[in-house]
């Protein structure tokens, strides 16, 4: 079968049409391609959650949920005496604690909590008087090597406040001590929880709980 050859004029017209179409396409504005956002060269600091279960704190960190919002650690720390100030700075520490948490307990109950909280901290740190709280210090009848030297142990400040829940309280204690390695550190902080006692009239109103 023989194919009829195409007309030269048809080929020329087709070529011209294709050329015009090509030029038209080249002249059309191109769409705006979305550009990637510029990469920032500034490093972002990583925010670490506050603590919580942590080793004994050396700086004061008054940042419990029961503290007023205005009492930030930075604001309080700026009012604290420097480390190594000695007993001369204890009054300032006490005032800082009281300013962070206004009193919210009856005076008699606060006094009871402070007396027990101080004794518990001393027993925990130095081993003296642990037999008084066998539930808190199991095996207290055995000889225990104290974690801190009795002669260098000192409670710098203490307050007792409600713990945000019915029948709960906490004693906030700031103290100084020399550990077994001979390192003396002040402005340590310990919180001791208490639960209201339902006992006979005349008995203690609060019972200490094991620290977690």
C-alpha cells in the first residue's frame, strides 16, 4: 500500500503554529513557588522541668505549688544571704520563708509541727533520736553511722504550712551540715510531710509521714 506524501505547505504551517505556541508559553508568567522558611541560626535553650526527685538541694528553691505566684525562686534567692554567711544570715533566710508562704495554721498547731519537724530532721541527718519514730526510721535501734556530723549540723530556718489538701501539712526546713566526706554546705532544704491525727483528746494533732 502506498502512502500519499504530505504537502510541503502543510508542514510549513504546522511548524509555524508550533513555534508560535512555544513562544507564547515562554512569555507566560510562572507561578509563585512557595519558598521554604529561612532557617534560624539561633539556638533555642532547652527547658528542663523542675524537680523533682533530686539529691539534697544546696541552693534555696522555694518553688512549691503552695507558694504564691509572685514568690519566684529568682526573687527569693536575690534576698538570701550568700553561702557561708553563718548564723548571721539565718534571720534573713527565716524572713524569706515567711514572705514566700504567709502563715495559714493555728499558732498551737504550727508550733507542734515545727517542734516535730526540727527533731525529725536532726534525727534523719545525725541519727540522734530516731527511736522516737520507729515507723519513720525502721531499725532505729541499731547503730547507725550518721550522714552528717552533729557538731556541724544547724537548722537555719523553718516554717509549717498547710499542704494544699485537707488534713495535710508540711514543714519546710533550711539547714546546714557537714557530710561524711567533710564537705560543709548551708542553705539545704528539706520538706517533711504530716497528716492530721484523729487520736484521743490531748494527743498530738499531727503525725509525721515518711519522706518520698
